[in-house]
C-alpha cells in the first residue's frame, strides 16, 4: 500500500488525498475471513436443514461424513464422534433427514460445510417443536427448578415401579434390585408406556403409589429406549405435572442415555436407563458388606481399646482403694508404731548413755573433791571436841583434846 501525497493547488491551497490501492489477499486470509464471517452470523450457527442423504462415510475415527442434497443443490456435512455416539440411528444413502448444526468453512479444502450435532428423521420436527414449547412453559412455572428436587432415601424399604409389566425394563430393574439390595419390597403399578393409553396409566400409577399404605420410599418411572414418538407419553403435560407434584421422590429412567423427556426434568433424579434407575435407588449390598466389615473391625478395635482403658482404670482404682482401706491403714499405723518404738528405744538407750556418761563425769568430780581422797594422799583433818576443823593454831588451847582423822580412821590427840 502506498502513502497518499499532497498536491497544493493555486485556487484553494487544500491538500488532495489519493486513495491507496486495494490490498492483496492470500488464499488463507480470505478463507479465514469467510469462515469468521459465517461463524459470526447467528442465523448460520443455529439452523435446521432438511434433505436427502448421500455419500455416507463412517471411518474408524468414529466421525460421520455425508452429503445433504435436494433437487437443486448439495451440502457437505460432518458430525464428530461425541455427537455420533448419541445418535439413535445412523443415516444411510437415500434417507430423508433433518440436520441441526452450524455452517462454517473447511479451510484446507476451501469449501463451506455444515457441522452437525443432531440428526433426526423427517417428521420429528413438529414433535420437537412441541417438546420445546411445553418445556419452556413448564420451566417458566418452576416445575424443573433444582431447589425443589428432593434427596433420595439412603435405605429404602419399599420401591414403587411404574412401567410395562411385559417389558424388558421391568425384568432388568427387578434383577438389579435383587442383586444390589434384596431386602427392599417392590410395588408394581403396571401401565402402558407407549400410545394413547400411556399418559393416563402413568398418572394413575403415580396417584395410586402416593396413596399406598405403607407408602413407597421412592418411585421409579421407567421404560426402554425408542424414537421420540415411542417416548412421547413421558412428554405429556399431565404426566410431567403428576411427577412434579408427587409427595414421594421420583426417579426417571426413560429410554437410553441419549434420550431426554420432560419427565426427566420434572423428576427428582434422572437416570440414563431403567437399570441405572434401580441402581440409583438402592445401596449396593457388596458395598454395605464391605462397610459393615470395616465398621465391625473398627468396633472391635474400639471395644478392645476401651476395655484396656477400663482395665487400667479399674486397676488404678483398686490400688487406690487398697491404699485407703482400713487394713492398709492399720498396717501402715503398725509399721509407724514399730518405727516409733524403735526410735523411742534408740532415744532411751542414747539418753541412758548420756546420763551414764554424765554420772561418771560427776562421780569422777565428786571423787576428786572427796576429803577421804585427800586423806589418802597423806593429809589429815584435826577437829576439836565440838567437831569443828582446826584451821589455825590459835584455835587450839594447850592441853585441849583433839581428834585426828586419817584415811583409815581417827586418832585421839592432845595439844601440848
């Protein structure tokens, strides 16, 4: 792209712009632009197209390739594996079908094609429109609201079944119930599940089970798979309202996994198949046995631990009781008395020794102070007639009688 140049004029002196040349597109850019243009058009991202099938190809990848054509034109179509797996039938060359999808461009081949997600046989369109109309109406009334869904009982004692008494769905559910939880009682409300008699029969079954005494803990409404016409009884407004107003929780097990009915939306729980509905309604006895064994082991472990704790507590209480018993106190007091006696005897002996030692000391002192002991050393005591000791010469008169005391006796004497 060139850059615009300015050319001044003599008259106005206004600049003049030359438009740039148009850009050159690459094939990739143009194809991507067309793809984005198609994908941004809402009318081309949600459309139904009818026609005749040709050139059907189903490779090992699981995808489905075919051409949809009429008398004047043809359209390439592709359906990816996840959507193919939900189909109730595979189209064949020559089938008249209606296809829903979005239009886009396959860039590598430079061709536009329809990316399909729903395929139905021609004639189902009117039923589908009625299905969508009634679904919108009931949804607006709140019949499909999640906050009104009720939980299922964990241990149902009785289960009500509303289904055909001759269909394979009944036997499949009974076999599943016997295998998973044989303790449950089954109450069957037989009814037609297809045709004009099916809607009133299903409604009567719901009413009868809700009035049953004792009442079931949960109700299963079920039938096997089929086309939209076969399952239409479960889109009937009276049936849907009866399911929504049931006082007992309802499980819908209608058709196969890819089939949806209005009963599925109104029920408290939707199961992909009748067998799955029976599984969802009951606990598995194998799981219960395993849980019971685990609980039994835990109970035994807890009981043993409790017994051991109680045994230790009892032993401790017994020991404390023995320590507080009168016999134990008497033994303790007896031992204390013996101890006191030993201590008293020891104290007495010690005291006697101390007194004896003290006595010996006093005896020695007394002996040392005894006058006789002094006399033993050669001293004598002179006393007058009145027994008074003579201490000075001046006390004695000449010729006075005296007594001389020596160690072994007395001697009479007279002063000269």
